[in-house]
C-alpha cells in the first residue's frame, strides 16, 4: 500500500472582527429564551395525557354499565384518537422545534432516535405540522359526520370548508418547501453552517461568497441537516478547492474586475479531481458505492444504522464502525462504500486487509519507525481494516494491531470488517484481544450482517442457468 502523502494546507480565511463576533454570539444566545416555552408545551402534553385516560375511563364505565351505544363508542374512540394526534403534534413541535431553533439534541447513535429528527429543519417542521393539523381536522370532521343527526348543516358546511382550507394550506407549504430545500442543498455554504475541515468559520466581513452555485457530487443524495450542523459530506467542497475559489472571487472583487463565469466550474473540476485522487490513493480493491449495495440480500441487516453512517458523522466524532458477519454478506462492500463517500467529502482514507496492515506495521517496526508511521497515519481521518479473523496472528503481530487501535482511540476513526464477534477476538489476537476490543468498541457502531454468501449464490445461479 502506498504511504500517506501530505497535502499542503490552505491559507486560513481572514478572521471576523471581535466586536462582530461578540455581538453575534450574544444574539445567538438569545435562542435559549425559547427553552421555557418548550418546557411549557411538555406540561401541556401532561394535560393531554390526563385527558386521554379520563376519556378512556368514562368510556369503560359506560360500556360496563350498558349506557354506551355504538355511536357513543365511535365518538369516544375518535376523541381518544384526536387526543393522541394532538399529543403527536406537540411532540413534533417540542422535539423538532427545540432541535431546529434552540439547540441540537445529541441522540446520534441512539437506537430509539426518530428517523425524522436527523433531517429536521424549519421547512420540514412546517410541512409536518401542517399535515398533522390536516389529520386532526379530518378526525373532527369525521366526528361531525358520525354524529350527523345532532350536527347542524351549517356546522357541517363550515367544518368541510375549514378542512379544505387546511388541506390547501398544507399543499402550498409542501410545494414551497421543495424550492426552498433545493436552494439550500445547492448552496455550497449555508448561513450559520460550520465550515469543512481546516477552514475558518464562514465568510469574513467584507468578503464575497462564491460567485455561483456549485453542482453536487456525483451520486450524492440531497439531505437537510439541522441548523448549526456541518454541511452534509456529499455536498462539501474540498478545502483546497473552496479556499482557491473563494480567494479568486475575493481578489477579482477587490480589483473591480468581473468574476469569470468559469470560476465555479473550475472549482468543481478541482473538487472532482481531488476526490478521484483521494479514491485512488486510498487503495480500495474496487470502487463500490453504498447506493449499489443489495439491501434485500442479507437476512439480518440494520438499514437505518448504515444510512446514518453514510452521513459520515462518525468520522467527525472520531468513532469506529465494525461490520460483523460471515464471508460474502457484504461487509467489504459497505466498508468501501463508506470510504469512497469519505473521499468524496474531502477526507483522506487508507484501505487494507488485516494481513496488509500487519505487513505494513511490521515493516515500520523493523525499520525502527513504528511511532512515526502511526503518527503519519493521523493525516487520514479514516482507516479501513478488512478481513479481520480470516487468519490468526502471532503475539508480535497482535501487539502491533493493539498499538494501532490504541493510537487511533478517540483520535481518528477505524472501520473494521470481521467474520467473528468481538467476544471471540481472543482466537485471533490472543492475550491482546481484551484491551484492543475495549478501545475499539468503546465508541463504535457494531453492524451485524447474517446470510449465505452472496458470491456463492451468484455462482450457484449461474451454474443452474
């Protein structure tokens, strides 16, 4: 495998003046004034819980005493549904609103994290609230029609008109959120978003932004992050391309010359070339994408976890990923897919099998430069170690792997594929296994795959044909 190459770091952008920064932070801190409002909504949710059980108790009592007819039961059940839907609406406002407008809720990696929380923003929240209101309005309208004999025609008419108004407003919000989200996805650096690795915070005072919108990386999927979060990896410009395009635009503006129309396309070409160079230098055995993985094949496969890993938050958090499963279940495909996506986002990656890493570290130790080799690997935020467990290692090699894992612990990320659960790593690394597993798994996502070999299935199918 090729050794790590050190790319020159880009010049930092001019810093924002201290008074502006202080004022901005002061204004930004006022968002905490909204926190008591959300706690008030939590109390309101408690009121609805009481109302729900009160209605349920009354329904049970009337059914037991024979005072409930079919219409009453249906109306009572609709009231319970109504209360639950309003409580759901409160949950969206409390959790989504707090996450969007006050502070991020650190649930990354939690198995109960709601799917919608990972891409909530003000536009998504508005549409969800509108659709929830339409659902509640539908229940109220249904209650009127169920109890039509005791509802005036005037109430039915206006109830229908109001319900249609809610539907129309929800449709308009959904339509408007599409162009807004598209505009946000195309922006190379949204306002209030964190910069990519190695770049100073945002655009300095007096500077111009990039001259035009830059296209997305090939194969990237638009997704919306929470305010304050970093730009999704698929859309981030590499540091060098971003800094060069930014500096060129700033220089042209200060000189009074028009900014060339080719500036954005030139920056994107540099981005493409840089991504391809990183993919080549990573040493992948083949180019595999997460989008190409056959999710229907493995018998056991956590799609939500892999989808979350595809956002590369684990790299920024210096966490590890371990894919565990028998041969042929797609572990290497997923590991390479994450590596390719990291390369496209501007991260440097190195791939190797466990045997290749063993040879590399042994060669460095023999040359008396093991410490320097481990330090040089820090230039790569992500290392991939494939096929751990296919062959056992001696004591010396096991100690080398322990040094690699210990050196990367809470400093950079590892993606490991193995055919054995971590509890059986003593079969591979002997006495070094417990300490190694303790550090590797402490901040790690363990993804288990089960099923027959995909390669054998394809070979059997071809033979049968």
